[in-house]
């Protein structure tokens, strides 16, 4: 043990990686469906190592990884931050403001009632509202306080201690509210409500990991006979013969020659046609006794599969049903929609929002035409634009230093962390309209977020370890109970406000509440309980704004408790 203590004291960076390994290992265990997660596990592991060995941690190292994390969060939510207020999304956006504000106000009242210092108050709020990034903004705000260094270190350590103590109850509170308490108070059957919503959105339910041998869309080649409904019709007329179905003529062999169809091309008896569309449409329109042919050259239609970023206003706010009626999507099929990292359920009433990532499949010219209307094709890349990333973090941090908020006789800057977060939001927002600007692969963004936050909280835990026992002895029980009050207040008030005032459907409301607490585990539990992924619509509408507000609350809490 003496040898290990000597190594960790001389090489404190090794203690960080040890805390990450132990934290993610412990955080991966599930108990009745609940798990701490890697971030909270890293905090606890860091506290344990810090208590046992008192490892020194440089403030520069903490700032380095935390700024990276905050930029990653801002970069991801940027495309969705401004559009969240448009259309029906304003309800989720209002809830995403209402709940964090209630949480902050209640946390302030509890902190004053318990006479907590700024560190314990901010840590209690971060843990109770399950927003670990607030640890970083609180720690930075403490470092700017006009107090001696020893007291600063004590307050920063208290942030981690209080967060670790209150996080577990906060996590359980969100999960129980979204899966048990909420449904009972709203008097709704989650499974039945989810089914009704799926019907309303035109969503057909599938089971995870199960694929049907029957495929809804196909491309086949037929010889046109005189009795077929499409015989002697123009291509444009044939494709619209069944108004509720999508069917397209991709290629024609006429008199032995291959032709690319035009809207006014007439389909003559004896022609061979390559037709793509819904299987039912092929049967109804072409005919169940049609002569299907094997013509490799006719069926050799170059098909493209591209991810397209919705960055233009052309389709934003419109349903898939409305979009499908336009010529821009002729021949194009939609495979999935990704919003805030979550796959959205697809139905006729699903609304496309700016910042969505869509997978479009169809003939190459058709997909490129649709992509030009929607935004731009996002080709896979492994390269990160470090020029944009580095300059954005630098400029954001500088802005955080020079932007000051007057607080009585003292002026306090918003801090480099909040500045980096705002820089990430601006960069992400610009990327939505200019997809080739500041490109960062999704995997790199996830690494920024996961490594940046986990490494930061591990270092906070290392510093908090020596103060853990003392803080627990002085404030343990009262802090824990106070955290429960802070957890339940925004959850219960959010249920009432979302149901009575905003009139959000129950399942979507519960999804929005999990987003307003930025707690994906609660969304997963809700989806499992309801047997549907429909709640992600509410989650995606609230999580972006809530992430930004709750992260900045760390700074606000410290400033208010001084």
C-alpha cells in the first residue's frame, strides 16, 4: 500500500485512469434494473482513492477535460436548441425551462434552511437534479470567489461529496416518477396510452431484434399487359393511381432499349418496367397475375443510401405525410430519423425538425435531389476539425472571462465553462445550416462527452476524498433528505404543469420529464414499461434546453449562496 501511495502521489494521472476503470466497472452493475453509470461510478471511485491516498490533482487538468465535455454537449444540442420552440415543440421547451427553474429555487430554499456552504449547496442540487456537469460549473465559480485557497479547496471538495450523496436518490426519483408515480397520478395505462399515440402518429410497432421475412418495399420488373391498370398511362399518372401508396417507375425497356422515365412517358403494353414501392401497391396497381420478368439490366438501378442533415427550412415543421406528397421525394424512402442521438418512431404524422439526421434510400439521383431540398448529405468521416473545435473553445472561454454579471458590490464572470458550452451551442447551430463547417464525427463527440465528464468527476472525487467523512458526519442525513425534496419538487410540479397547463399527452409528458432531468435511464425505463419508443418524442423536445440550463445552475447556485 505504501508503494501504491507513493506511485499515485508522484503520478496522479494514474489515479484518474484507475478511478475511470473502477468507476465504469462498478457503474455497469445493475440492481433491479438500476445502475449508477460510469460517471457517478467514477466520482465514487475517485473519492475512495482520494480518501485512501490523498492524491494531488492539478486544476488545469480538470479544466482541460471539462471544457472538452461542455463543448461536446453544446455541439450536440446546438442544432436543436433554437428550433425547440417551434410547432408543438414549444410545450416541451416550456417544460424544460419550468422544471429546472423550480429545481433551482427549491434547492436554494433547502440550502438556506440547512445552512449549507456554497459547495454542499451546489453539489446537492447537481446530484438531486441528476446533472453531474453542474459540478464543474460550480467548482469553477468557487475558484473565482474572493476567499482563501484552503476554503476554496474545501468548498470544491464538498461539491463532489454532496453530489455523490444525492445522486442515487435523484436517479431513483426520476425513474419512479416516470414509471410508477406519474402514471398513477395521471391515471393512465402506459401501454394503452402508447398504443393510442402510435396510432395517432401512424406508427406500426415492431419488436426489437426481430425482422419479418416480408418486406414492405420492393423493386420488381414486369411486362405490361393490356389488362393492367397502368397500361397506356403516363408515368406521372401511373405513380399517382393509388393516392395513399408510394410507387415509382425507375426504368423502362421499350422496343428493346432501356429508357429513363419522364413524367410524360407512356407505359405501353409489351414494355418492361422496373417498379419500386410498397408490396401491396405492386399487387393492386400492376396486378396479381402480372408477368414478372428477370431482367438484370433493367433492374440494375444505382441505389444510394445517404445520411442527410435537415438544415434547411424547406421541410422543417412538416409531417412525413405532407412531405411525401411533393415531387422532391419521388422515388425516395426513409429508413430512420435520428434526433439528439435517439431514433425517432416513424409514422405519417412524424414531424421533421431542423437538426434531424435522416437515412434516405433510393435511386442515386432521387436521393441527391431530396437531400438538396432537405439540407446536405453527411458523408462519413473520421477526421475532426480541430481548427474549429480549438478556436470555438478558446473564443467561448474568453467570452466567459470577460462577460461579467453584477452581484451587489461584486462583479462575477460567467466563467470559461459556461462560455465553452455556449461556444458549442453556436458551433452546433452553425453546423446545422452549414454541414461541412466544424465537422466532428459522432463517435468523437460521444468521446468528448463521456471521457471529459468522467475524467473530470474522477478528479473531483480525488480531491473530495479527504473531506468525505467530515462532511458526512456534519451534514449526511440532512443533506440526503434535502436532496430528496429537491428531486421531487420539479418532478411533481412538472407533472401538474405539463398535464394541466401545457396539455401534453401522458406518455409524451413523462418522456419530456425524463428529458427535463436529462436522465436517459428514466426514458429507457419508461419505454420498457410502456412497451413503446414513442416517449422519445417528448424527451428529445426538452433535453437540449434542460441540459444547458441545469449545467449553468452550478454557477448560479454558488453565486446565490455567497
